[in-house]
C-alpha cells in the first residue's frame, strides 16, 4: 500500500504536499502474499494475470517491489521468464534491485531479468544539494548471467508515505501530535492516561511541560513521523515505483512508447553521480524532466512509434527487423522446424521488415531471423536470449495467453 501511494497517491492527508508523481494514474493492485509469506509461485501467477488482462484494464506498467527465490540464470528461472513475457506483451516492467548492498549483494529474480528496468536506491540526504548525494544500501553488481544491474537509481530513503491506518504507529502518531499541541494544564493528565501505550516511564510526569514536549518531539523524529499521517520510509521498494510513476508521465506525453524505447530514454537522460562507482548506479539517477521531454520528442521521430519486437497480442505475435540492405527476411524457430522457407517478412518502407504469426498455444519458443537465405541473426530488440549450441544465441518468446 505504501509503495503504491508513493507513486500514485493524491496526498489528500497532506493537502497534496506528499502526492505521488503520477497522482492521476489508475491502479490495479495484486496481492501475492500466501500462507507462507511472499511466494514466488504467486508472483508468477500475478504477472501472468497482468498479461492476460492488460487490454481489459489498459495496463501499461508493472511495478514489482519484491523478489522471488534465490538467484539463478534468467534462462531457467520461471519468474524471470514471466516478466520477460510481460515485456514482450508491451508492458514496461520495473523492479526493485533489493536492499542488500552491504551484505551478500545478490541480484535475484525478477530483478535479474534482462528486459526489465531494475532500480537501485539513492540517498539524497533529504536536501537539494547534489554534491551531498550518495548511494542507499541497495543491491548491485553482475547477475549470474553477467548482466550489470541496476540500470538506474532513484530516491531510496527520506520518502514520504502515508502511515498505514489502524496500525500501532498510526495510533501513536495521532497521540504524539495531539500531546505536543496541548496546553500545559492538560498535557500531563493526557500523557498519564497513555504512558503504558507509549511505553514511557512515569518519571517523565515530574518534568516541566517544555521538557516533556521536547521528549515527545524526539519520539516523533525517532519514529520518522512527518506531519500526523505520514512517515519517512526507505528501501528500493520505493525507488522502483518512483521510476514507474515517471514512466507513467512519459506515456501520458507519448502513448506510443514501447518498453524498449522507454528503457532507452530513461537510461540516456540520467544524471551521473561522479563520486559513485558505475556498477552501483548503473546509468545514473533518473531525471524526470529530461525523460518526459525526450518522450515528447519521439512523437516527431520517424519509425519510433511502433511496438517492439516481438509484440504479443493474445496468440498473435508481430516480429520486426530493421535492415535497409536485406533482400529477404525469414522467421525460423522450434515452432516451424527451423525452416527458412515458410514464414517470410514483408518489407514496409525503406528499412523495416514485419511479419505477424498466429501461434496455436501458449508456451515458450525459440526463434531467429534468416536474412537473404543464409545469414542467421538474433532479434536485436529482444534481450531475452539463450545459447543456441553453435556459438551464438536464440531468442526466447513467452506466450502466456
């Protein structure tokens, strides 16, 4: 709930002060907690549900502020392959890197999937002084497949989020903020009624009222309470939805953006932190204004307003290949016996080749393109690849509908 509100909340209880970047967005919330806590199988089911219902609910972005099982190769990991399938269905997937940068520092699924945008955390010290910025303790480094993560970073601490109603911290915040505003002749009596709940020694009642208020204010600071209804929270679980909310702004400015282009824009419009190693910050700190402006610029670029390859709609898949010098392009894969003489692309314009193919059933498929009948190449727009056994790679195609 807090992560969702940090991205899309309207800030009602703060008069709009603590509203999210994408405060007018519509949300679809999916619960993945089971009897044994957060279970990987439930995360996979949730991702598959999003893919199947993306058109019904107009789902464009999937934020995942949690992780699955231990790290493994994305080629064999079911969760990584599920989010790869979501990207192929036209959904931009944003994932928290994790908060173990000072421990084992492992990038696990789904943050280890190549096509997702993995987000690390920044510590901006709650100031506007860029020179004081440093990294939050977020996970970073190479995945088991040799991919460097995260791609970008965003604020990971000092983030204002609503205190969850009916929790002990919520009740304590209401009480503390009430007490510090009471006049002297009411303060001690009201405090005495709540000493047990606040776990405060009754000796405090012997202090002067100004001293009591000072102690209460320190308690508020200790609990990271800001205002009455908000608190400072931290973790890449919040960094990720902040990036997702910036992407929502990009899509509002240019609805034609596909996940691959969104990732390119985000990583090319960042600000680098010169006192932080590249492996920790990836491409750098997201810059919302630059990203949205570049999204608008894409409206005027030729060839930018099409889906990425492959683009999955139900069981119909569209593949694209860009090559101005090719005379023929064929689609081959385990679905057609790797036959380069069955499924041919049609040339559209100067350099764009396109083919649409209907698949009989859901599943995971391998494919390549054959150019001019002899050159076997991978789909450049699909980062989901695996070794082909001949020193090259096949692309993976994941259909869940």
